[in-house]
C-alpha cells in the first residue's frame, strides 16, 4: 500500500439468506424507471433454512418432497374423533384415516399407448377423501402423510368435513345415495341391514358426477349419467362412504350398468 492514500480493504462474510440494510447513496434516492422496478421485483427472494431443509421418516432431506408421475402427497387428517358427549375415541375404535389435505402433486401420468399427458385433477391445498388402506405412509416434517395415486381419490371437498353440499367429484367418479332395505328370515323375523352383514346395495340415486375421464387422445369423455337419475352398478364395485349419517357409494362411470328416471 502506498503511503498517503489511506486505502483500507475489508472483507466481510455474509451468512446464507441474511438480510441487511445499507445506507442509501444519493443515486439510490433518485427516482427509478418502471423497468428497473420490475427487474427488482422479479428477483428471487431468500429462503430460510426451515424452508430449505425437511425431514422424511426422521431423516433430513434437502428441499421439499416432490411426488412424481400421478402420485400425490397428502397430509393425513387426525384420526381422533369426538362423540356427541365429547369423549375422545382411540384409534382402535374407528376406521383408519381416509381424508387429508393435498401438499404436493406430480405432473400427471402419461398414457401407456399414446404418451399423452393426463393432468392431475387436484391441487395443493385441497382437501380430499381417498380409498382406505391405499398408498404408502410416510412421516414428513414430523407429521403423518401418505403417498397415493390419483386413482385412489374419491372426491374433493371444502370445509371441515365432507358433506353432500360441499363436495366435488373428480374424473369419472359418480356419487350414489344408496338405501338399505330390511330383510326377513325364514321364520318371518325382520332383520336390519347391519345384522344381515352390511351388504352394499348396488343401486341408488345419483347425487353428483365428475367431469369425465380423459381418453387416450387427451380429450374428455363426459359422464353418461346425471344427478337425479337412478343407476344400477356392478356388485362390489362401489366404495361405501358415510356423509352426515347417510350411506353413499362412490362408483366409476364404467361400472354403471343401467339408469332410469323416477
């Protein structure tokens, strides 16, 4: 360093994603053009370490978990339930969770014959109901999640719990309200459907339908049954669900055999 110039050089190490405010210069205080403001707003924002680091089955992973193909990451809804008297039921006394919130989805599945991309029918943030015992359970960021496919989905709903008024069917799924008829033994004793073995009746009235199924060419094939019609579907093809103490069945359009009007 040459004497008399008084030049001092200092090096500072800035930690990752640290934010600091520097004293503005006169040039910085001058008005800037709209293009400069747009360029400034388009710059990527800093992410915290909590947003960059996640855990999967108690192991640290870098970045968020991203499903592939038509897989969906769903945060499982708490299976604890309250009775009308406020008593918390243990997990052993109720069905396994079949509801949750979508955290992330893959891009979709490619058709095996045409390679046409079939887009996903749900988006992060939506609440869904899916088939019981399906998927692969994982512990993501310390919470119970499951990885399912879009074929495991039954319906999408808004609010705290699904009802016939706040749900929406997906793909070619059809929601049918079923009725359970009482039976009689050989001696004429009337028995309820629960006593008779809870056999699902394979007919009922259509309540809601999905938009249809995506064909191999990417075009949508609409459902050929409509709400208000009555249908008969294949035995054991429906998945029984309960909405507001009423029995319903979720069946696919291709499993509907016939329809009629009341």
